[in-house]
């Protein structure tokens, strides 16, 4: 049987342990995708897959390019964007609906990812996506992944 190789690290053979770790990382990512609105922290996520928090964080970053917390916050912001586009909830209601407990932290992270504060986003997208199917609006308004919004896009 031919050996598999881990191309992004070295040309060494991929071990069974590494493959098990990747499967556990996928379970963590899937859990974040499903339970983004629940109180999640790295320690709880790590316990769920029988890893230490430090090992999970390092391996998650290697596999997905960002920490588990950053991935969770991006998921929350993506959902918040959809709720804000709907327009029937206040920014505070959206903050709590997506699992954030601090309006200040939510607004700061939203602004970092999207480039404008949540209230501004709500006002702008209500006009920009009027009449657009929600599946298209979701794609054209998706936040930037793995980096902050360009400085030029901020108001």
C-alpha cells in the first residue's frame, strides 16, 4: 500500500495519529458550525474530542489557517450578517441570538471582519440587497475569511 504524505508540512509519511487528529478537527469544526450560538470555548471543544486545548488550537490553526475561536467568531458574524439583512432584530438582539455575550466585543469583531459596524451594515445591506434572493445576498455579503477587512473599505 502506498504511503500518504503530508504535503503542507514535510514529505514525511502521514501517520495514523495525524489522520485521527484531522478527523477530530473536522468534528470540532462541524460542532462549531452547528452550535455557534451556544456557549463554546476551546477547552470544551477540546474535551469533546479528547485533546488538550493547546494541542487543539495548534492543530486547528495548521489545518484551517485560524484558531478555533476565530473560526467560531467568523461563523457567528456570518449568521449575524444574515439576521441583520432580515432587518427585524436590533443589533443587540442579533448579538445575543448568535451566541455573543458582549455587544462591544461583537461590534468590534463584526467591524474587523466586515469593514463596517453592525448598525451601518444593516442600513447599507437593506438598500443594497433589496429584491435580491437571500441565497445570492448571502454570497455577495459574505465576510472576509482569515484576514481583516481591507482598511479602505471602512467608513
